[in-house]
C-alpha cells in the first residue's frame, strides 16, 4: 500500500514537472485551417485577434479566419450592435462562443464580436477617440537657451547670448515666437551687440502644402543697424515629413525696412526663399538646419542670407539639452567699413518645457 501511494505521488510530481504550467491557464484561438494557437489574448479590435505567445511573439490573426476562442480571464466583449458583455469566453460544442458572466451564459458568433479587452481596461474605440482628440489639440512648448563665454590671456573677451523660443503646435499649424540677444566684448571693446525678435506662423491646408507669414525686428549696433524690419508671406511645401525627418521649403514675397546709424534708410519689396531640415539620430538627439535667402526684388545684389545649423543632445536631467551650432549672416550690401559675412559658433545650454 505504501509503495502504491509513493508511486502515485512520484507519478504526479513527474507529471507536474513535465507539463508546462503556463498552459493550464492559457488562452486558445482556433482557426479555419485547423490550427490551435495557445497564448494570451490581449484584445480583439479592427477585425483582428491579438495574441501574445512565448514561441512566436505577438501574433495578429484575421478575425474572419477564427472559428473559436477560449480564455480564463474576465473579458469585456462588445458586439457589432453595441452591446457589451463581461465574463469568461469559451467555445460551444454547437459552434460559436459562450460568454459566462454575472447574468449567466450568452451565446454569440465570432464574427459578431466588434472588440474585446481586459475587463479592468478601456474600450479600444474610446482609447482611439481620446488619442484623436489629443492629437488635434494644440500644445505649448517653451525653450530658453543661455550661453556665457569668457577668455583671458593674449586677448580677453566676455559675452552672453540668450535665446527664447515659444511654440504653439497643432496637427495642421504652428505658431513660433522667438527672441535673441547676443553681446560680446573683446579687449575692452564691444564686438557684438545684437537683438532680434519675431513671430512665424505656418498653416498646412494640405498634407504637404501650406502657407506661412513671418515678421521680424532686428537691431545690430556693430553692423550700424538701428532697426531692420522684415515681413514676408508665401507658400510652404513639406518634401519629407515622418517621425525621424522633416524637410520643408518656402517661397514668398515681403517688405524690408532698414534704418542705419551712418547712412540713410532704405526699403523695398523682397523675395523670400527658405529651407528647413530636421533629422533625429536617436530619441532625443536632433540636427536642424534653417536657411533664409531674402533678396531685394528690384536689385538682387542687395540681399541677406541667414543660416543656422545645430545639434541638440539630451543631458542627464530630462528638461536640459545642449546645443552646439554655427550661425552665418551674409549682407550683400553692408554698411561702410563692415564685413559682408558674420559667423558665430556657439555652445548653448537649453531648458525645455512642454
């Protein structure tokens, strides 16, 4: 008798070790082709059954190819007519499915199921609706950059540069408010003193095609510019737009007014050309290039070319980034004694709020 009991216990132990315990509570999906797929049913949505397995990862099976499903979990089941049931789902010997809940058993067909999800979760249709509403919502973002430099020795210099950018972005448009201040002293003489502020608005009435308007005010004491006011409007086109890369071009027309310290003011109609490119190397590292070419419509020798390229990389704290870049400003007709090209290399600490 003792040997018999020991044999039964040993057989049960071996059986429990040999039989995969995860299968005892696994979900099952039967298909028209005769396959029986074992795993965990996460949901049924958009005409597909989503099944997670240990042997093949995540599977998506066409609902039209499924003849039966069974699960030990309490599931929420929404039918095509809108009725929602909650309970355990199992196959029926007569065909179809049986949902066993607090109200008893309800027999349904697989093709009548619109969606399923864990009973403690949320209807996929509701999740999709919330996401669509969130995607249509405009969002503010603020970025503040500070760059403080100093040098001593054969030549001494000290300076500060600040940059503020506020953006309001939606799925079809974007508003950008920005301001820059750059000050530098070299050998006790002022070598840079520039202030700039502007507003830029873009609206896409098509997936790729849209319009833009921009207005900017600038003062540059070293370049002998008391005031430079530029406004332009035109069309913009997105050549590339995806999660990693964006390439957009602009073409338009506008007006520029300039008041100088030593010479008379000048003004006139301008043409506006621009290119913007952004590329994400990783989740946070971004390389951007912004180019503007603004010639006088009546005299192409009187033009301004503005270029900025920079690489932004994240820092340890989630709100902080470092931007390293270069800015070029080329004036086709600078003031007497001034250079055509002004180049600035910078390393800037950025604080971001979203």
